C-alpha cells in the first residue's frame, strides 16, 4: 500500500491534477473562453433557467431525455463525494484558501462547461440501438477529424469511470457508514453493488428516472442540514469567510493540529478538488447532455452553465463553511489510522512547542527536516516503547494505540523501513489526529443541534450523492465503450464496473483519491485542447442560435 501510494503520488505530481501545468491549463482555458465569449456565465444565466423550465421545449425534438433530466443526470455525476469528501480533503491539505480556488475554478468552469456541452451536443450521433451517443469524442471524430484523439479520450473516460465514478464514491460511502454505524465496509459495498447492477443494466432511461428523483431531494436535505450547522456556529462564519480570501494570498499558518499550508498547496488542491467536484473541462457531463431533446446545441449548452453554480458555488461553499465554522478542520479527533496516510519518524515531538511545530510543518509540506524511522518497533500492550512519533493525516498523532482485530491491545515486534510498516498488517492503529474526506464532514455536522444525528445526515446525503454519481459515470463509461467497441461489449463493461465498485469499498482512501487525481487530469487534457481548437465554431454556434431563435433578449448580441 505504501509503495503503491508513493508511486501514484509521484505520477500525480507530473501528469495528474496536482502537477504544476494542470491548474494553469484548466484555468487558462476557462479565462480564455470567458473573455472570448464575453462572460456567458453571467449573460446567459437567466436564459439557462428558462430553458431548464421547458419554456422553449418542442415535443418533436430529437433526443432521449428532457433538459431537466439531462441536467439532473449530469448533476448526479458531479454532486457527489467532491461536495462532501472533496471539500474536506481540499481544506485538510490547503487550508481555507483551497475553498477560494474551488470557487474561482467553478466560476470559470461555468463557461468551460457551456462550451464543451454545446460542441458535444452539436456533433452527436445515433448508435446501432437507436440511442443518442454524444460527448467530446464525437466532436473530435466528426469535426476535428482526429479519430486517434477521440479514441484516447474515450479510453480515458472508461478508465476514469473507475477512478472517479466507482472507487472514491463507494469508498466514501462505506467509510462514512462505518464511522456512523460500525458496519464493515465490504457489507455496504456488496449491497450497493447489487443495487447498482440492477439500475445500470436498464440503460439511460432507467438511470435518468432514478437521478431526476434523487438529485433534487438529496440536495435539499443536505442544504437544510448544512444551514443548521452554519447558523449554530454563526459567530465563526465571518472569520471563516475572511480566512478563505485572506489565506488565498498569504497561505494558512499552523493552527491547532493543522500544521499549515502554502499558497501553492492551496492553489493546486483547490483547483484539483474544484474540478473533481464540478467536472468542468473534464468532458464527462457533455456525454449526458448529448441525449437532451433539442435541435439547438446552444440550448443545452446554457443548461450546463447551471451545474458548476449549483454544485460548487452553492453546495461546496456550504460544506466549506460547515467545516470552517465548526472548527473541526484543525482539531485532532479519534479515528482509525489509514496506513498509506501514516509515517513513523525518529524522535518524540510536541506540536505545542513552536520550534518543534515548525519542524513538523516543514516535514508535512516538504518531507524534510525530520528523519523517517527505520528499524524494529517494539509494541507492548498496544503502546510503542521506542522514541518515535507517528505522523498521520498530516498531523502529529496523539494517544496512539495498536489493537488486534478483536480490539485487544497488541504486543508485537513490527518492522519499519523509511517510516513505513513492512509486511502484512493484520491489526488496527487508532489515536487522535486530523481527519479528512467524508469522516471529517460527518464530524462537522455533529457540531450543531443535531448532535450525533448530524453524522447520519452526512451518511445519508453521501449515500445518495455518491450513488447517483456512480450511476452517471456508469453511463459515461458505457457510452465510451460503445464508441470504442460497439454496443455488444456494453454488458461486460457494466458487470466489471459493479465488481470494481465493490472492491473500492474496502480500499485505502488515500490511494483511491490519488488515483482519481491522475485519471481526472488525463481525461481533461484532450478535451481542453479540443474545445480550444473549435473556438471559432463555438462562436458561430452561439450566433446561429440567436438568429434562429428570434425574439428580443438582453443577452442576444452577436459575437464579433
């Protein structure tokens, strides 16, 4: 596990969403189209709402779903663990400033998603089953005449359906259920894998019937519960807002168990988590929007403007305020340690000592200044007998205890190499440290009048959010399989998807999230390049729509 996570982290630093080039490319394309198309996320927002309401619908329009159903399916692919676990992960690593960069990514992403959805809808096809097939791979093939680029993108969608749609979703669900109920992860995974198979084998029409009911309901429940938490901690709301914008340009100082974060950390993690949350520029949502019943690609494109707004600017901001106002993001909490997120270092440290805290901060940021322990760890009665410290979840762990699977104290000699435990680990390590991902958000919701029931709200919300995301990504991956190999292989993909989904329930969270960062970047790259190449086509499509539509609107202005 250690070796795999270290390898994935290395890969992510070069070609994943944590690499230096990726945030620049993602934001750069968003900035370009925002200026090139004269701020469509503002000018067309009101029109987008009217389109979703069905004001301009035509019954004889070609397609498989309504505008609202397409929006709900696409939202079900974006409103998921990114809103609950992803925000917590971003703040855990980058501090409050990470939320600022998530919001910036969302604002620019409203334009990026508008462009990618419009172009993908414009060049959609009908498959051999008579169903609508669309997405970036079709504009790459039909307009750019680059079938090799289309093939790479489609392959990455399939790969990313596991890295984004299956693994982190069930992993977050299972961990949240375990935190709340103590139910073993594999049991949750098995039950939901069977339910998943039943839904996705029914195709897009069964999927949209589920998602159009799940998305509005789950968003409302989560929204109300989050408001309760924020209102309960009202005295911390204004300081939280200040820290979001102040720390974006100064970095976050070490406070409590949080050992600090640099500006670059906040930037890269905020942009990366923002993309994971709303998927603008990734090219996934256009696959769902391509099925919408309309002959005007622009009409579906403006609907997509609403996604990053709902997903990130509203829901992620609420989650961020819950985490910041409750204060749990900087508190050490009792939890079961994840081995890939843990290092054993030589020497005993105290993070209440300013000088030692600075050394610890340098270690978690740069992996320098403190020596990783190598040797044999002597554990007796569950306690370490050696002069070492454990760094878990980027914090100095306290009250650490080693336990057998039955809960009894462990007595054992444990081999350690460069801070990592060597060999099979058939015991648990528990203690107090920072937390991240869904369990942290679950704890934050308990800091309210809901008390312990707050974690149940998160567990239920995560179950609905993440499961609907899994459904959407099964559709995205399936459409890509059809593009690459034809419809006859679709059943095999769906069955394999369910198996991977089950396995993800008991994988290490840290490894799952790192893998998702890599697959996200590899999928986004060809799509971002492709829509930039079609910038003139996009501008013409907008002008054609207003010429076709007739009527007078404030936003109806020809683009030069």
